[in-house]
DNA sequence: AAAGTATTTAGACATTTGCCTAAATATATA
DNA sequence: TATATATTTAGGCAAATGTCTAAATACTTT
């Protein structure tokens, strides 16, 4: 959960997600869309993979990345949940201190 | 957009959101739920306010914070959008370099 | 007006993050 | 097998982030 939100908190990583939404790409193709170095992109891809946002499949010399859209459900559920006001429980009522 | 995702990327701030989901609270009440200092909580609240996630209203000696749930729509829209595979445009097809 | 309470601001510090270059690894091709 | 290509790993560095204590601000109460 935290890895997931962390993964989404960087603009470059969100752009990578938007790219992969259109089609699967290998690391080099992805890097071509950015002006930062390939190792930096590789690092971002690693974080996205750790957060389960993308899956990577080695295809010969290339590594193809694709979105794992299922994790987004988790985010949507959490966020939508916050939009809904919760009924206050007795035990949640905090006394003013002193 | 970036401020919003940044705001959601910290566990303490997400917990604050979950607290405010139940009821509005003033800064001191919120701080009571955590073991970190009041100035730190105040800082988190400031970031949440900058991201438009909460609104603060001064009520005498207290400052009441409440959720501004409308911003969550933005997140849900973006995330849901990524879950939906996009039709590939001609112009989006990137030639393999060389 | 003085003292107490609620909250923020200021400034310092350690950790994390995002970036870089150089080197390592793995596969493909001449 | 030697060379070229694709990608990652390693290590370093600057900026951003999260935390703290001390001090400032603002309101309330005596």
C-alpha cells in the first residue's frame, strides 16, 4: 500500500504508467521518451515493479514492461472510501484533554 | 495534481485523512493520535491544505480541519483512466532506434 | 494585563529520493 | 570468439522530506 502510493507520487513514474497504458514497451523505448538517463529510468521501473504496478518479461535481449492494472483497484478503493463520510463510533470520540 | 499525489504518499498523512473521514478535528486532537510532535503534525496538515485535501477554519483558539472530499475525484479519475487500455494512435508508435 | 492554551514558524539535522557516470551482466550478431 | 546492443547494478552527490526543539503568534481566562 505504501509502496504503491510512493510509486505514484513521482511525475516521471506517472508518465511511464501513462505510456504503458497505450502499449507494452521495453526499457529502452520507455527511456527514449525522457531526457533523463537510462539507469534512472531503470530505477523508476524497478520501483514500479516493487509496487506491483508493472510486470517485466525478459524477451531475449529486451525486457518488456507492461501495466498490472489490478493494483489500481486498491488505490481507487482506498480513495473512494475516504470520500465517503463514516458513521462515528462511540469509541472514536476523543475527549478534549483536561 | 503532483501536490495531491505527494500528499497521499506519506502514511501519517493518509492516517490523518482516515481520522478526518470520521469527523472534523482540531490540530491538537489530531496530534493526540500520533506519537510525533505537534509541529510535525502541523507541517503535515499544511501539506494536506496546500494539496487541497483539507480545509482549515479558525474557531477561536482552535483550528478545525475537515476533509475536502472533492479532490479525491481527481485521483480516482486518473487512476481509473490508467486501468483502461487506450487505443494506440499511429503517432504513438515509436520506431525502434536504428 | 498576566498567565495559560492552541497552533504555527524557524532553523537544524538525519534520511530518503532522484539523478548522474562508470562498470557489470546478458544476449545477439559478425 | 569478439564486438555491439540492452539493461541493470554500484556508488556518489544534491535536493527534498520528515522529524525535532525553541520561539513566535494568537486567543482565552483569571
